[in-house]
C-alpha cells in the first residue's frame, strides 16, 4: 500500500475548478463583521525547487515585483469599496507564496502599507509570513517585526547539503542555520520550520540529524512533509521516483523522535512544542489526542489577494486558474496584472451540500482533536457515519475511533495514513474534474 496518494490540505483541489461567471458582491455578505481571514499570495521565488507545484515564478526583477504590487493595490482598492458596507474586519492575515521575503525591504513596507490602507484588522490579529533561508535578512525581519508578525515559517527542508541539492533548493545547510538564528533573535511569538522526508538518498538517520539540529533551536512548531513529485515539476522531468516504503519508515522515526522531545502531533504533518517539558506519560493517549482544543474549520470566510491564492465564501470557492509550469504561471500572472475588474469571478466552483459535507469531514478528521459528531449533526442534520459508511470501516480497521466525548478522530496509525485515507473521501464528480485537468 502506498500511503502517499494526495495531500488533502483543502477540498476540493484547484484542479476541480472551472470557468464560471459570478460577482463578488453576490457573496460579500459572508464577510460581514469580524473574524475572517485575509490571504496575500506573493508568487515570486529565487528559483523553482525540483518538487514545487505551487503557483510561483522564478528570477523576476524589481520592476516585475512592482508591477505585481501595483495590481494588488488596484485589487485592494476595489475590494475595499465592496467590503465597506459589510464593515469587514479580518482577524488573521497570511502572506504566502512563493517566497514573500523575495521582496526587498522597501517592497515589503509598501505591501504592508497597501494592506493596512485598504483593510480593517482586529486589534489582536494573527500575522503569518513564509520565508526561505536565502531571503531572510535582518532588514526584512525588522519590517516583519514592525508589522506585528506573530508567526514566521521557514522552509529549511533539510540541513544536509546533499539532500538540498537533490531537491534543487537554492540554499545550503549553513544558510538555513544563519536564517534560523536571525529569526530567533527577533523573538517572534511563533517560529515554525519545515522539513521534507522521502528525499532521494535520504535515510532515517539523516532525517533525524536534521530534526536534532532543528530541535536545538527550540522552534515552536515543526512540519514534516513527505516528498511528492507531481506532474510538471522538475524532479518528474528528471525521472525521480519517491520510495513510499522508505518514506513511511522515515515518517515513523521522525514522529517518534518529536514525541520524545515533547512535541504534540496535531496532524500527519504538524508537530507543536508543548509548553511543558517532556513526553506525555504512558497511558494518557486520550489526553494527548484531545490536548488541542476543537476549532471549527469549514465554514469560515477567507478572502485572497493576488494571483494564486483562493477565496472561500460560503459554497463558493474561487481563484485564478491553476498552473504548475513556469510558462503557465507567467501567463496567469500577466492575465492577473491586466485585470481591470477584480469583482468578476471567472474561475471557481460552487459546492453542493454533499461536497460541503465531504469538505467538513476532511477538514476536521485529518487534524486533532477530530470531527465533533454533534456539531456535524447540528450543521447537516445527519451523522457522518451515515453519510460516509467508509468511516465505520476505518474504525473497524483501527484507523479511526469514536470516543465517548463525541469526537471521531484518526488513531496514531490512521494519522500516519492521512494521505491514503483522505483521498477516499473525494467524490466521483470531483475526482473526474481533477482527472480532466490539463497541465499548464
């Protein structure tokens, strides 16, 4: 069994989106008042990594970035007027990419001026920013500190130069160490570091070497990502083939190491450092599984700016058309920069009630504390096991369990199989649309 079928970070995947015609004003009521999320996609990178299938363009000059910020400013101005009657306030702001710190310090300052000048934020807003080692300078971190960043996520992937070369990353281990030291010096409230396992030539011990070194910096969170080599990426063109059995062994070793170091596992990928020292004592699995409080995710509204980010407004999901290849991403970027009316929605999907149920189950079951069955019934009037009998099969196989506290969640075994179990909840209609998507 290959445990790595698909990363279900959202549902449906962008490859299921199609051309459509809608107006943002029809859905802006979902953004009434406070508590919403705002996302800005910065699609620039120093170079395309060998495994990357995210929306990004490489090696763009200062003028190209400025043109993009001009378009973001126009979009923000139009959105501000649409949002004004709703008195919208955002409680979270996420800057992703790409590599947001590819921007110069001056461009980062302009970016925050655009956001602050056009949108209202809660006083205690969350501000998360992604970065990469080569772009993490003291000057840029100072801008983030001044902007009130609460979470910095650093894509290290490995401290091994050999493994970084295999991934076609542009930094080396020393650059990663220097970047992490700089970030820690600024004392941001939350620091996360990302690592990849299943890299060609990687072993369990070399993964653990990277995790030991990372743990010495005391990050608040560590994400462990399995290597995927998807259609259209550089490593696929070179014939790289992941070895799922070896990758799963590395995952098991990494998971146990982080547990011993006092990290709580919230999902297959996310490990959070506990505020107390040491691993939970034996026989307290239920306590560990419920340590993260329930946070509903599935109905919240989120608005995206820029080219590549997606918005979630009720049953409507939309974004610019998905692209993977360099030429495809550049074409989409040019289309975005030529856009005159950003209120027009031309690419997305409207979710039926069944698809909303699937999304709700996926969004909760794959992250602890799991799916709260009474809340599901309150939302949809049915039980999840009735709507999706496969959930009972997973319980019988030991992949999931229904506790007396009303939660249905994955066991430790099931959690490690998230990328195998999650795709089984994709509907035939969405699967067909994904399969029909043409690489661009």
